[in-house]
């Protein structure tokens, strides 16, 4: 029996799809296959922006024919969109052929839900209010070697006014530091070379007192484990980023000198309306502090344009901030109203044409900055961790410590190795080079 998982959204979801695969393996689904050959298809959905939802709806709808042809096929829909208020009913109504709908907090029960569905005709729907237990007891089938994702906490307490995450992921719950450290130690034993610690706001790790230590202490402990590996973490919230974290980052070569620090906007009035609880000045001061400890550090960010009431000059503050900070890259988004969030019912929603013109200008600027940074790499050597082979291009690829993609050619398989590349060409965010050994 085969399975196929379709994932939308962030790293958190990618890792949860690995957990879903773990559950399916335990239930006797032996291997991953194409959509057509699968005996169970699981959609792990995202609802961060409207287009993420539309994507999922389109793809689920497209399965109607397949299901009609193959009655035994099981279709399950889980993840953030399934957890959203009213969405489970909507999914059931629009897609009566869906067999199982499960919320973000119900992932560990997926195996039981499959059993239930096998003995009844009607769809099985389970959406819990909150996460029951921090440890989910699931062994993931990891698909991202040489990188391994490790959750350090779940949920979010911040309620940024545009964001749906706190509603679909619940309040912050931290895993015990000892459990995290043991998991990482075991992954290193298995040969993983890069560990990414995951949380919506890693700097508030242990806010519930359940972790047993603070985030900088945890980072220090994980980075002190033996072996050659790279340690990354995401995401940091500027309101909680502290000097202690910067000090730990500077202390350990194993911690990538890269910080993903979403700023969202460069204007204080908009930041306040977003409930981000920092100012442009505080953000800039944090970057300066970080550079003092780690002069080589690069910063990436997330930006939103067209938040309700954002004026032209407030948008330009964001452009100016991008110029000033010199992010090595940035994810840029058009504000998307999410039902149930505070911003969705604010007056002064920005018309689509205005949003479009703003995002085009912002993307142009961000791309120019990224190209400039990448061009500086030509002639330098960088160390990348080889993670894949691109058959179409005929290149191996991997990332440097900053997350920049490097491509090279090789006669033998280099996946999982640290490679020193002499960079010969830069193309947008990608670097091309020659392996030095
Ligand atoms: N916890 C992380 C990010 C979570 S979502 C943090 O706080 O930084 C990832 C990004 O999606 C956010 O940083 C934000 O830029 C964007 N985003 C979230 N809600 C959005 C919305 N309603 N419209 C547009 N972009 C949104
Ligand atoms: Fe959303 Fe803000 Fe929480 Fe990030 S910190 S997940 S943007 S509410
Ligand atoms: Fe991630 Fe999307 Fe959920 S960004 S936490 S999968 S809403």
C-alpha cells in the first residue's frame, strides 16, 4: 500500500508531513508514490494567506475523479486550514468524497482516525481545541537529509493582528530541553549534518516554564554537542531577540551566522497597528548589536505590504528600511485578510491595484539587493552542505551557512558532505562554483 502527502506552508508543516509519513508507515502504508498510485492521500494544509487556501481547495477538488475510479482510496485533509473555524464543515460540504478531516492538534491521532474510517461509511472529523500533550510520540520519516528539523515549541502567543497562526496552532507550549537535546544527539549519531530548531517565536521558548531552560541556554547546549554540524533556528521575533542569543551565536562556529528576523514593516504606526511591539529604531538597534558580536552575520526578513491604512509614505519607510539594513534576502507578501483576525475587520483595507504596485516595487528592490550581495561572492570560497542533485540542470546543490544556494558539478555523489566551493558565477540568489577537493 502506498501513500502520497501534499504539503503547503512553512517548515513546521514540512516537518509535520514527515510525522504524518511516520504514522502512515506504522499503519502499513509502505512507500511513497505518485498521486495516481496512492492508497491514501493526505493534504497537510496552510491558511496563512488566501492563496495558500485556494491552492489546497483546487488540489483537493481535482481528486474527485480519481476517487470515483478508485473507491478504496482514502483522502485525508489536515493542517492549519482544517483547524480554522468553520473550515472542516466547508471541506466536508465542498468535497463530500473526503474521508478524514483532522486539526493541527489531532495529528498524533491520525492512525486511529484511519482505523475508524475503515469501519464506517461516513467521514471522520476530529478538530481538538488545544494540543493535549507536548510530545507527540511520533517517529518521523525524514525526507530532508542532511538537514533535520526539530520542534522546540508549538503555538504562538503573539496575536500579530494580521496573523491566523495563534488561532490554528494554539498557545505556546515548549518541549523539555532534555528531550530536544537527546533528539538532536540521536540525529547527529544517525549522520544528519544540519539541525534546524523550529518554533514560531523561538526567543520565547520556555515562556510556559516547561522547557527547563531559556532559548540561549538551549542553543548553547545543542551547539555544544560533538561532531561537525550546522545549527540553525527559526523564527526569531524582534520584540524578544536578546543580546544573550547574539553572544551564544558568536561563541559557536556551529551556529550559522544567519538570523531570520521578520520586520514586516518599516513604519512605526503600521508596526503598532500590527501589534508587533517593537519600533523601527529598536529593530535597527538589534541588528547593530548583533553585528557587534558577529560582524559576519547576515539577516533575512519577512515583509508585508498593503496592511490596512498603510499610506504611500509609510510603505516607502519599508523600502528605506530595506535599503538601510541590506538584508541578504527577504520574503515579501501582500497583506491577505484572514477571517477572525483583528486586522481583517479594520477600516481602510488597501485596494488590490495599490497593493500590487507596492509589492512590485518592493520585490524589485529586494531582488536588486540580493543580486548585489550575491555578486560580492564571485571569486570567494564558501562552504556549502550538499543536499541534493538537480537532474535537469546536472548540478549538485547545497547551501552555505547563510542559506544561499550553491551549485557545482561532480562525478561522484556528494550529498551530505561539506564542500568548499570557489564561486565563479552568481545568478540572483544562486551561486555557481567549482568544488575544491
Ligand atoms: N512566526 C513567524 C512567521 C509566521 S508566518 C514570525 O512571527 O515571524 C510567516 C510570514 O507570513 C510572516 O512573517 C508574515 O510576513 C507573513 N504573514 C502572516 N500573516 C499574513 C497575512 N495575513 N497576510 C500576508 N502575510 C502574512
Ligand atoms: Fe503570527 Fe505574529 Fe505569531 Fe509570527 S509571532 S506566528 S506573525 S502571530
Ligand atoms: Fe505554517 Fe501556514 Fe500553519 S505558515 S503554521 S502552515 S498557517
